[in-house]
C-alpha cells in the first residue's frame, strides 16, 4: 500500500464516507470511465472492462465527492473478485487536476470473492461533495475482463457527514428582496427561548427605527425542526433600502421596503425562456455577452440537429419530424411535451388573465428583451409562441403527439447546447402528450384569434385532431423506463389531462361535445384542487382556471362553484401557514417533493386567484407571505431565486449555467427559481450531505444536486405567473374594505380559578379582509378594559381577583382594522382563595313539627383576626327564618347567610361569635356546608 501509513489516529465516530457501497439501490452514484460498463448483478457492482489499455488508470470505476480530512485516519474495505485472476488497485485521491493521490492499495483478484481492507492517513483536505474521489484502477489488461465489487466502505474522519455548511443559516430570516409598503411584514427568529425576545429594525445607516417583541411559536416547527418566534414589524412602513432586523447578536440579511424589485422580477422571471430557447442564437444584445451563445441543435457539428429526427429504434415510426425550436426543459437539452405543455399554458394564462381582469399593458410589445420585441405583438405571446410552435411540430400524422425528444444518451456537465454531440430521438406518442398539446393549442387558438387569424386556425385544427386522437387512444401511457438521455415524464392517470383539454376546447369552441366531457368529468368544479398543489402530472386545476376566467356557456352556479373550490383550498393554505415557522402554502402527504418550490409557486397562484375571485385582502397577503419563503424567509436562509437577495442560489443544475464546474461559464441569470428542498434526496450529493434532514432543510446549493437545485421551464412558468400577479398588485391599490367583521358569539367560561378564566366563543367572519384578532373586554363594576388580544376564538384571562364578579365580552377586528360590535356578555365569578382550617362552626338546634330554634357558635381558627365575617349555609328542609339575633340574616330559598353586626365584626384568632335564629317549616338536621368569608368550615 502506498500513501501515508496509519499511526493510530483516532476518529470521533464510525462515519461512512461512501454512498451505496452495498449497491442495494443500483449503481448510482458509482460511475465508469470510457471502455468500462457497470451493471448490478445479484447485489454486486460488476464492471465489464475492455482490454488493450496501457495504464491501470485508463479503466476506472469510482465515486466522486468523497470527503477527506488532513491528518485523519481512514479504513477502506471491500469484497472483490474477477472473471480471471488479475491485478487491481483501490485508490483514494483527487478527482480533478492535478489528481493528487492520498492512498493506493494493490490487490490480486481471483475468481473467488475475497475481503480486502487497508488503513491510511489523509494528507489532503476535501469537503463533502468536493473533488475527493475513490476509484478502482482496472486497466492495463490485454483481454476483456469482468471485475465485481461489493460492500465497499470507507470509514474515518471526525466531521459528521455534510460537515460545516458552506453558508451557515441565519437565525433571523427575512425576505431578502423586500417587503411591500402597506402589507404585513413578518420575519422568523430561530431560537429555543420560551420568552419573547426584543427585536430591533435598523435602517441602512444602522439606526434603530422600530423595536418590538417576538412571539414564541411554542412548539417545534415540523417542516424545519426549528423552534421559532414570529417577528411582526408591519407597523413600520417607511420605504427604503438596506434594512436589517436584529435580535440579540443575530442579524438578518438586508432587505428593502419597496416595490421596485417585484416589478423587475416579472420581467426577469420571463427572461428564463429566451435564455433556454432551442434552435436560435441567444444574442448578446438581449442577454449580455456572458450569456450569449450559438444556436443549439441545428445540425451544425458536433450537433445532431432537430430538423430530421427519427423515433427510437425500440419504437420505430417510419417517419422523421422537424422539431426545431421550443424551450430546453431543464438542466438537460431535452424537450418534453408534458412539461412544455403546462409551461406554455402558464405563460399564456399570465397574459390571458391580465387581459381579462388585470393589467395586460405591462406585458405588451417591447417589455421583454427578445428579438420579436418590436413586432406589434405582446412580447409574452411571442415568447410563448416559440414553445407552442414546437408543440405543434411534435404531432404525428395520426394526430397523436410524441411524448418527448432528447439525446440518445445522457451528456455530462457542463455542456452548451451547440456542443452536444449526441444523436436526437423521438420517443413514442402518448395520450398525455396529445392532450397537453390539444389544451395549449386550443388556448392559443382563442388568444391569437384576432392577433394572427391564420396561426389561430392552425392551432385550432391541431387541437381538434389531437383531442380526437386522444379519445381514440385513451390509455397510451409513456414508458416509465424510457429514461436514457432524458427524463421519462410518465403519467398513468390521465383523467386530469382529459378534463383540462376538454375545458380548453370548450372555452375556445363552445361545442356541446366538449361541454359534456367537461361537466361529466370527476374533476369538474375544482375537484382536483388540493393542498399539495398542481404540476405537470396533475393538470386538472388548469382547466378550472380557464373555466373560471374565460367567458363560456356554463351556468353561473357552476362557475361560482369552481371559484369556491379555489377559496376553500386557499383558506386551507392560510390556516396551515398561520401555524408554520417559515410559512409556505404546501402540504404534501410525506416530506417535500422534487420541485417543492414549483408546487409552492402554483399554490401561491391559488391564493392569487382566490383574491381575484373575492377581493379578500387575506389572500393577497398570503401571496406575498409565500413569496417571502421563496426569497429568503426559510430555514436555509437562501433566496431560491437567482440574482435576488444577498444570499441567492448560484449553482443551479444546468448544463450551460455551470460556473461551479467551469469558471469561464456564467451562473444563472437573475429570476430563475431553484427546485428547492426534496426530502427524498434523489441524487448523490443530496444523499451524501443531507441524510436525516427535515423537509425544509433538504437543500444544498450545488450544481450536481439535481434533485434539489435543478431548474425547469414549468417551475419558472409558475414563478413568472405569480411574479406578474404580484407586480400587478403592488401597482394596483387593493379594494378598500368598509365592512366590519360579524359580531362574535357569546363567550362560554370554563376552568375558573381564583385569578383566571378560560373563554371560548363562536368565531366572527369577514369575507373581505379576514378576521385578524379579537379583543376580550372585561367589565368590573363600571370600568371596561381590554383583558387580552388573541388571533383565535379562545383566550385565557389572568390577573383577576379572587371571589369577584366580572362580565366578559368580545370584539373582532379585521385586516382593515375595522371592529365588530361587542358580543353578548357572560358573567363569571372567580373562586375564593381557599385557606385551610379557617373556621369552625358549632350548631345546636331544637326542632318541632312546625319549626326550629338554633344557636350557632362561629369560631375563628384562621391564625389571624377577622375584621368582618359572613356565614353561609344551606337551611335544612323547608325551614324559613322568622326571627334572628346577633347578625344580619338573609335567606333566598334555602341559601342562608348571616353577616356580622357592628359590635361582633372583629373576632380574634381563637375567638367566637354566638348567633341564632327561629324558623318555621319542616325538616331538621345539621347543615353540611358551613362557609365563613367563602372558606369552608369544620364542625364541632
């Protein structure tokens, strides 16, 4: 073995540094070099090695991103055998130039499995997911051989997996982009403190401009695992830049109180699509020199172009298609109809919604930096058309639509589109792709009807043909195993796509057959809306949005029902967000999904539409709360939008925004949304760094963490939709709420003590601004005061006096600070303070058939003198006092009391007062409930 010999250096724990060394989950992330092919056979990784190489390192299998710490001990062990006896070597070292070696262990393989192990000390430092590498050198053999390995392990080091994060999270998290004047402004403090903490808002000069107290959440936030406090600085509304929030020694990233960034974001988020166009040069005059590039996939070497693409050999179709154009889907160079469909639809709906109920002028000609910016057509439509034209080209002669087109094999990173050498292939047609194209083509037909009638007619004809083909082939499912060179995007539930397409066809044509398909669908009237959200595999809500916005022939009651479905789900989002440490409108069944930020963006759109449909301010507030999460108010302290905030993501998974791998290439331009946290950790970087992470913390900003940090057209189309909506709403004043909330119900008292009482009451309602809070009003004698302010219809009032009568009522306040009338009152008497051995009562009575005469001795055993006393008890039988002495007697029913007179009110400790009465009635026996001054007495 070469490398530093182990000298017994201890490590703190048995940290395993390799991923999937048992190959239980396949071969990933183990790779093979040229001339070597990997496959997993019977749970072992078997590498077929082509002979004839010169050096041992000419043929490799290995794993990247392995961490090493200088001065720490490591033990590598593995099982191995070969098809013939042959040498091999296990090597630890650097995976990039200058390829420094840490350790090398030569082994002699036989056809029988052997266990090998060696220990060494690293002299180099490589972080998790850095350039460290473990390889097996399998070259320098004359003939082809097969080498199998299993149970590969590397144990050592003292840093836990993941090590120290490159960018430690802040304790005070804010929207790093900014807060809108006039809207709530909230941030999150991460703290285990159970008491409120003082926060300070400072301006860019460091001067304190506002202060207040945090509100502890009281329980661990399940999505983040953090104990959090709410910081609400909404009362400060002065526009400016460079504000910070400080709690103790912790300070947030800076942020603005302004609208400029939101207005700019609507255009930056749309720029994503021009950057990712296929088949056209991306010019510096529109994107700047660093992002300019030649056209991709136009059959200019080394490209194999998209102008004459055949089908996969496994699904021969007998024709080729010219499918130039469109948008590259994500980090790869594939173009997918089912993902392009929802993306094009959202871009088009951004315009259609604005034209119908919003501000379409902001989306007009000349608003985007694209080549078509002066053609008299709104730029957003020009951009969408680049994708729509591609979708139309994917239609087969029989009307069905090909599912996707991409490289025959995966390419590595980095790789600019014009440098891609792979052959391009069409996958088979699918029902899902056909319905996606039908929906978008029908939508396009109505949008372009007066702008470009010829294109409108072309799109409608394609839509009609596609819809008919899908009806004739309702279950042609994309192959879930077609994942070589591109994603499979398989979907075996197609009722939502049928509903969406039918809705678009009906909205465009008004034809009865499409209406029948809409109204008979199980998805009709918002049935598929849910708290997880919609995406490319769940498209029913897209049809609902069209039916709710675009005038059509449905009864008004059906349209109202669709809109109500949006408000119902929006209300569920708001209820969830109110409980979260880092509010995000998203409730998956388990963990966070791949592309969680895209789902959150779509759920923000549901909140936005609820505001469109009702005007209720609470939904507008919810939209911006969701944006705050995406732009920094999250437990990772990242703005998930490139170029926005002081800590934006930079290393998104993309083949030509690949600066992390190639410094001459750029990072992503501003306005690109990262996929975000993914609990499943579906790539080697995520698996290595984030094992055991809480859902909102399953994220790292790394280009090779493709399951976390990928970017896609459909996530950015969702983000562009909500960015445009938000920009519109910061320039358009919201409707003024002039209606106060309804009167809360009568409070009900429970858990009454000597100093407190719990109250609950039927909640108030407010359809416009929502109920923001309740003031609990207490009346004692003639004085009214606010005893508590709460956000839910229950409160515990403390600080009361014992044995005292109070009246409680409630006033509701809405988001516009309008208050309701006062609720009906409830009267509550607090319990007296209980003192042990307070008093003793002796009862002596003579009774007859029609009356009784009683003498009572009241003795003070409290330990201190009484300055006054009141005896209470329940009179036996039906006796009624006719005469009393030595006290002021009172009787209501059988409840009887005697209060001292002037001469016997003072009773020393151990002293007594003697009193008595005559009564008429029946019944005898000694009372059992004697009380003096509210305290129970013993008898004797």
